[in-house]
């Protein structure tokens, strides 16, 4: 049995997408970041930091999306979604996995400031401007080097799953008009049947209350 613990639009969406691309049967247990369900002793026994994803893979419990993605690709190598050691694209693949978390961490920090900071605390416009500028710069670096249909010249890989998730969430903080190549790339990925099946199982998100969060005036 494969069972994924998931928050709609959370990093666990990466794992749903990969599981669909791999053609695996799995169950999804849904959680919300707002109701305390990930702070119960039962969940913390699975995920020490109280975060998703958590994957129960035939009795082996794993957390951290990057680790889960790499392990699943090793256990199920048939679609060749991860270049192996010695492959020409291996270094670029690993680089893009790590870079995906650079983008993800910037989005997460913007989430903390724009979405989860509770009254009477006030977000700092200076911090938000800095984080948004860093996010734009991080995406701009990939925009400039994007030439083919996917991140790797060999085609679609798990690196695309990792990176595209962060780019999709970045739309709440940056205008996609700045990134035409990445926007076209995102649209190509969204046309994949595996992505569409994943989104159908994602669930309704309760993270963002509005479609876009403009940079506040200082």
C-alpha cells in the first residue's frame, strides 16, 4: 500500500504528480495547515516537523518532498524520470532539484509574511520587497537559460515536477508576464495527463485568500 499525507497545494502535490507519472496506485489522506491536524501526536510521529508530504510506501515512512521524489524514481526507474549516476545530465538534474527548494523557500517566506502572520503583528514592507525581489531574480535566472521544452535537454524529468510546483505558487507574488518562457513551460507541463490527474486529486486549497498579493507600499 502507498498512502500520501497531503495538504492541498502543499509541497505534497509534487509527490501526487510523481506518483501519477509513475502510474502507481495510492491513497491520499488530506490535512489542513489551519486546523491543527498536523500537530497531533499521531502525525508528529510520522513527520517530526509537522509538515507534508509524508509517504507511507509499503510500510516505509518517508518525509521531505525532495527525498521522496528521488527515492521513488530509484524504486521505479522505468519511466526514466531521474538520470542515474554517470549520466550526462545528472549534475544539471541535481542542481535543479536543489534550486527548486531555493524558489520554494522564498515562496514559503512570503507565505509567512503575507498569509500566516496573525494580527496584531504587521508584515514588514521592506522584508516583503526584499523577498519578492529575490524570488523574481531566482525565476529570472531560469527564464534566461530556458531553451528547450523542459529543464533537462533530454526531456521531462522529476526536476520539472520539483521546480514547476514553486513556480506555480510564485504567481501569488510575481506577475507571470515577466517570465514568458517559464509561463509557456508551465503550460506545457499542465497539459500532461499525469499533471491533470494530480490536480484532480489535489483538493481545494485553503492557503491563499486572494489571487495575488502585491508588494505593499513602504
